[in-house]
C-alpha cells in the first residue's frame, strides 16, 4: 500500500501507534567545536534496540533532491549527504546488534510496471521543466539585458540529478555501493557505538526490493536456531506499508521509523527554480548563490525534521480489539486475523495492482472490507489466508460481500463529490471577493511599501496568480500533499512541483512583459519580502492540481490577459476530464469494459478473466509479503482493475506460480527507463530506444496518455504505457550483449551481501581464524550464533580482502580519510536457507510488551467499529426500494445476509 | 535409619560446594520404550498458543498409550549408556555415585518429606550405585491410589502432566515444523513411553556424581561443544493458586521442581496452570536459578517453606561414606 493517504488514514484511526522520536543533538560549543552525541549511552527513548534495517532508497531519494537545500552538485556531495542522513538515523536508534542496509535491486516484473510508469512520467515532467526554464531564461535576458548580465542557465540553475539513475545497474549504484561499504567500515573503525554492531549491506546487485530483502532476512532469522524471540527491530523507510510488513513478520517488538510528515515546517522555503533561499520562484533572478559567511555554512539554524515511531506492538493491540469476532465456531487467533487484515489492505492499494474501483483508502475502504470479513468469518470456517496463501473459496465470499454494496458505493461517492463541489464553488466565490478587497488594501501595507515592487496593478495580478495555484481549497488535498512530501511517490513527483512553479512564473512574466516596459517588475531579492502564499503554505509542492493548472497556461495564449485568469480558475468545469464511465449510473460496468478495455460489453467471460488475473495478483502480493517473491515474471497485464461483481467461482481456481527468471540489471533498465534517461544505460543499447527502426521502439513512447479514470489529479491517473514484452526485449538486447565493456558486463552480474564487523566483535576471532590462519578450514563457514550474538547464516571469504589492511576512500575529493590499519572485517554473507516456510505464529519465549491502550482507547475504537464500513449500505442501483439502505439498521455482509439484518 | 536435624541444617551458614552438571552422554526410549543410544526422542519446546487456551488436559485420556511400569527397570539403561560411553572414549567415568536423578531429588527433598522412601545401594569397584527399593515404592503407590477420594482419578490427573508435555513440545525445531503438526498436537495420542534422558556428571559436596534423568524439551538447540550449558526445559503442571493454602502447596512443589532441575542443570521450568477440572489456563516460566535466589532472599520472611541449602547439605551428608558405611552395617 504505497499510497500516500494510507499513512494518514492509519495514524488517524490508530492514533497511539505513533510517538515522537527523542533524539539527542550534538552540542555546539561557543568556539564552534562540536561534541558529537555519545551513542554508547542508553537510548534517550527509554528503550534499547537490537536491529536497525534501512530501506536505503528512502534515504538516497530524499538526499538526491532535498526539500530544504540545493540539490548536491555531484555524486560525491550526494554520498556525503547520504552518510550524514544515515548517521543521524543510526544515532537515533543506536542498534546494539545489527545494522542492515538494503538498496533496491532488480525488482520482480510485477513491480517494474509501476517503476516504468513513474520513470516515464518523471522524464516527461523533467523535459517540460527544462523547456520552461529555457523559456524563462530567454525572457529574463530580454527583460534585463540593459541592466544586468544573465549567466548561462547551466551555471545558475543547478542541473537536477536524474533520479532515474537510482535504478540497479547504473554507474551511480556502483558508486553508492562502494561508498556505503567504505563508510560502514570507517564507522566501525572510528565510532565506539559501532564496535559490537554487525553490518550487512545488500546493495543494488542483489535482486529484490530493499524492504523485501529486509523481510526475507527477518524471516530467515526467526526460522533459525539461535534467534532471540525478543529481538527489538526497527525499520527505517518511507513506504506507508512498512508497518504492514512489520505486522507480517509476527515479531511483536517491531517499529517503523520515519520522518514526521505532520511536523510543522518552520524552515524557509527555497526557490523552486534555483534552489536558493531568500526569494521564491516568482522573484528568481537566476543569480549565482551569494555566500553567507566565510564557508557558506550558516544553514545550521534550520531545525532538523523530527522523526516518529510507528509501533507494531500497539498496532497489534488495536487490531486485537478491532478484528475480534465473538462467538466464532473456531478459536480466534490474532496472528491469523492480522494476516487477513494485511491481505485486505492490498485490495485498497498496492504497488503491483490497480486498486478495486469500489475501494478507496480515503473512503475507508479498509473498514468496508473489515465489516465484510467480520460478517463472513463465522461462515468461512477459518481464515482468509494462511502463512501467505489465500483460501480462494473464502476470498470469493469476501468479494461477494463487496459486490453487494458496490453499486451503492459508487452512487454515494458521486453524491459526496457533488456536495463537495457545490460547497467549493460557494467558498471560491467568497474568496474571490475577499481577494479583491485584499488586493486593493495591500497597496498601503507597510511590507508592500518597503519592497521596491512593481506598480500596484501588476503586483496584485501576480500575487493573485500564486494564491490561486497554491491555495485552491481542494478537499483532502492538504493531507495528500503532506504525505507526498515524504513519500517516495512524492519524491518522484518533485519535478511536477517544480514544473508547476516554473510554469506559473513563466506565465506571470509573459503577462507582465506584455505590458509597457517601464511597468515591468524588478524582482526584489535584496530584501526578504513578505512570504507569498506559496511560501507559507507548507508542503504545497506536489499539488498536481498546480501542474494541471500550469499545463493550462502553457496551452492557452500566454501573452493574453486570459492566461492569468486561467490560472485563477480552480479545479472545476473546464479542466475536468469528462468521466464517460459514470460509475454512479446503471450500466457502468458495460461502459467501463467498453471504454477502458475496449471489449464488447456483452463479453462477460472477459470480465471474469480480468478478475481471475486480479486474484492471481492478490495471491502474488500476499506471497510476496509473507514468503518472498513467488514469481519474478508474473505481472498483472491490465491497466485497470475489475469490479467486485466480476469475481466468480474463485473457489474453482488453482493458482500456481513459477519462480521464473530474475531479470538482469540492464534488462530492468531497458524495461523501466524512458529514452530520455538512457545515459544510465550502456551506450550499446541506446539505439534500441531511439532509433525509429528499432524492433522495440514501441516500448519507448515519448508521448503517452494519462487516463484520469474518474480521479481529479493527474498524478492519480493511469499512464497508458505499453507493457514490456520480455521475450521481444531480450531478443533485441541479445546481439548487443557481446559489445558490452568489461566494466558494464560486471555491473550486470548479480552480487552478494556483505557482512562487516569490527575486530572488537566476539565473532571476529572465530571468522578470521577459520579463514586467515595457517590452517584455514575453508572458504565458507556457518556462523556460530553464540559468538555472532544470534546472527545465523553463512559467510564466505571475500576476494582481495586481508584483515587489518588498508581502507581506501572510494571517491575523488577525500571528504573522508583513508584508514591505514582497517580494524573492520568484510566477508560475503548469505542468509540461512530453509526449505520451510514462514509461519505466522509467535515464537516461543516471546514476551509481549505491556499493553498501551487503555479502556477509553478501546471503547473509542469499538465505538468507531460498530458501524464502520457499513455506511454504504447494500442497495443495488436498480433496486429502488429502501433508498436509505444501511443508514438505519446494521447490514450483514455474510453469505445470505441481506439488508436490515442484525 | 538416621535422624535429620532440620534445625541444624537450616541454621547452616555454608552450603556444600556444587559443580554445574555437564551432559556427557544421552539415550532415548522410542515410542515403544526401546532403548536407543542417541538423542532421537529429543523434543523442542513450543507452548500452546494464546488462542489454544484454555485447553482440556483430559482430552485423549481414553487413548493414553501408557508405559507399563509394573517391572523394575533398575539402572539398566543408564548403565548401558555409561558402558557405551566408556567403550567409545576408552576411559572409565570418574563418578563415585551412579543413580537416577529421581533418587537424588528424593534425598534432597527428604528434610521436608513426610512420606519417606527406601533405596538400595551397591558398591562396585569403588563406585556406589543407588536405586529405589522397588517393592517399597510399589506398595506405597498402591496405598496412595487406593486412598484417593477425589472426583477425578489419580491416573487421569497423572495424564494431565503427560498431556501438557504433548501440547508444549514439537519433535523438530519450530522453524522445521509445519503449522499442521503444531496445530494438531491436541489430537496426538499421548505417549509416556518415549523419553529423552540426559546423563550428566556433576559434583556435590566434593563427591562426583553420575546422574541420569529424563528431560522434557530443549528451548532452542543443543550446542555442539561437549559440556556446554544446555537450554533444557522442564515441564510441569500445577493447580492455579487461589488460596494461601494453594500457594503454600505450590511453594512446596516448587522445591521438587527446583531440586529436579538443579540436578540435571535444567535452567527453565515451565508450569502449566490448570483448574481443578484439568483445563489448562495459563503458562508461566520459572528460572531454576531465580527460585534458588528468591528462596535465599526470603530466608527470613517465612514465606517459603524450604531452603535450598538444607536440601543440598543434607544430600551431601547422606552421600558421605560415613553415613553409608553406617547404613550398610
Ligand atoms: Mg523499496
């Protein structure tokens, strides 16, 4: 459930799962010396942790385009940022036993489709942004040629790092891996808090998504002897579903660590064009950064963004209350119920399937499913899932329960939207009147007078443009943008935000330039002016609404005054893509299949086929979460989901997955990157992406449609990209493989996990004696869990490594030193393999933490739960009796259960 | 017969020195109670899960596959195992006493025991072999069964203990055991013929002992290093304590649990608490060492009916040759 709204929903419904992280800060002395935090001291959070897992892409991405600073200017600077951020996270947690760093490796095919869509969009947005910039620059030059010299754009507006390089197989990922290995060794040499810590690095050469490699590790450990059932785990990452993964391990002492997305950000916003402080995009002159102080290091005043914990143990308490069904014909097993709940969350959103049309996280889709599940559980004879396997017959009952109310859900959704729209229009009108008054008043305000601003009229127009973009009162937009800032999706869309700013600016300038020259504004960067709405609105950026606005500007006649009025117009009428499916009207399924799938509305068998593929997908995701990737090649072959009503006879289905072939890095790159990002792919393949005669040129469209599919925001829409046909791709790549350089070829090979420990660790002697003594016992040994403090697995001698040799800093500028006498040991590491599957059971000897929820928490939750998920009723569209279905009496969604049943 | 002066023992300020028991051999009885000189009957501890409680400990009593204990088995299997060990190593064991752990438990508990017992001892090549007087024990047990007036037969109550063992153990480590196997433990036929026995060397009051005794389960895994501490688990059932009298009785029982576990170096005692009808309600974990510590700490509070050093010192004195020579005369 990588969707941004999920986190907001969880934290609202289960408030106590979140608590702030208490973080010690380094002390800065008067003379400027810094006393670092001594992390060997007890954790200020009042509890110690054993293992910290870093889903590293959640660090690399934000470091590549930080919100509050200019982007790092080169890879070395970026690595240093990554070290800093990682150091902070490690210091927060102070893991006493293990640190695992997992970078995304090649992904299962099912995931690649999403990656492809994100990266194609990112490239398209980047291209538009670049065009905007160029145009802006031209205009600036024209405007100011008499008064100032404008520097070339490349020097001023820092070249944005192409985040598409954060994909396995790129040279960047090589540098990242080498840097991380160096840094961890360096820390083991220099930081006493690391002395007893084992470090595992799973870089991009090891297949699998970062968080799933972490899960596999946790499963492998809990299945092994020597594992402490009371190990305290912390996982850092940005995905909202890490907490689901935490639940899925059935390790109760599990926490998720992440930045606090709700924290009020008091730091100054940066210009979205040049990334500097002191002005916004509207006033950007594209000038080189002025140095503040001698070393340009005065940023330390900015407070660090706080972090929060998400407690799996408390979440388990909530679920124990919420999911409990009294009077079952079998005993209630919380562990199994949790698995069913996690499974149902997949229906509402996951990275591998489009969500079911009837289920929206914001409409409490999960509650709807929980209600259905609770009503059905007594009839199902058992749980929906078992250790990662779906019981299809039972799944059919859940789908049938959902189908009962599907029509009503769509109808209510429309009603709600219409009401909202009406309210919005009313507010907007009021607001416009208000703004007109304010606009006039502003002329006399002191802050206005202070700035050597543009003539009154023009300024008012310009500021109104900005206001209307960022302050569009879109219901739920606030929460979305909040979440998006820290969610990966948001990061991927940072370009969208930039684009919108640039476009808006462009249009402003264009409209200003249409006026007589002497009236043109002299952008005021000398004095920090009253922040515009854009600055004060925290985290407005990824408002795709803004993007769509911006597109509108670009499309309209930019030089006419209409451009600005276009900007003012909110998200209504004219830009609403007409929804021709009209889910709220009878016959919607026919229209849906006809328009989206282009099949005959009478072809019911096709619908069932789609539904079967979807169920296969659900089974795949469940396995992926609980047992590891069941098939590296499987994917859902449609852009759209079926309706609940299309699921029939699931009990007769059998689902088998074939492990399949794991893609090589270059195949993944060719599958997910657009031609514009081909710099990240070896040159020999470029031709395939760019040459019109390439046999696979159809995989790399520059233009593609985005179907809003009933949604409001462009980023919520579906990118209608053609699916990669693997055999064709492989065939086209085949003849080029032999042209690869030695270096590239190496980058295409799968790698191995690395274990790094200090010579102060008890297992150091054991391993070095076995590998490097005069009588080595071999190249590969099993770890002694007593000495390794619970870590199971095998280690293998690493080529080229000798104990106590030299540690070299892998980058150019030597921001960090070489170490002459390296006290860290590096070996290859393999997870313990077990032919036995993960079981969703607590381990023996586990000591559950004392309950945190009190009676009132439980009562509140129960109160919410009584009618949760039942508000849609169950009235089919074509059924006109009892229009109020569900509002009065409680509805039962169990088999045979109808309206008004208790 | 000799006189035990409990007051003298209680007042003692020193305890006879003890050395941690180390397993040097083991044997198994299979499901048919055939002897095997290996660890094939070793079990892993995995308790019934929260949702499986309460569990009826009487389920399957009618199908109980019960060991026929009407025959005196003497020290046979222990001696076979020791002999095998001596053959393997080519060295005789250095113990001065060889017996079942149960005999030592009785000796240790004797200062607080009201029932009494009889043992037979044999000296062979400077080593004393002690075993229970079978006839005495058989007669005593028959009397007890005969006088039992409770609503539930003493056989059934004995079964509860075996049932609990079945519910709380698995034949392979958890990671290698299927969910089905774990969830079907309640349906398994309870069998008390199958056993794993540990054979240890320990020292008590300077005397080297070789003890054999059944251990119920292992917590995690048996270390490969010989003589290393082993995470054994002792499984017990007891009635939930509701009154002071229950508590007093339970403390008494704890003494037996402690002595038993102490003798084989079992660090963990798991008690399944049941109600009077044999419904298993909850499970509690005790650390052998902490029972010992707690008793010492509460030495003067009077809450505890027994003192560990009394047990140890007494057993040590009994084993002293003087007492033995006195007895043999
Ligand atoms: Mg990830």
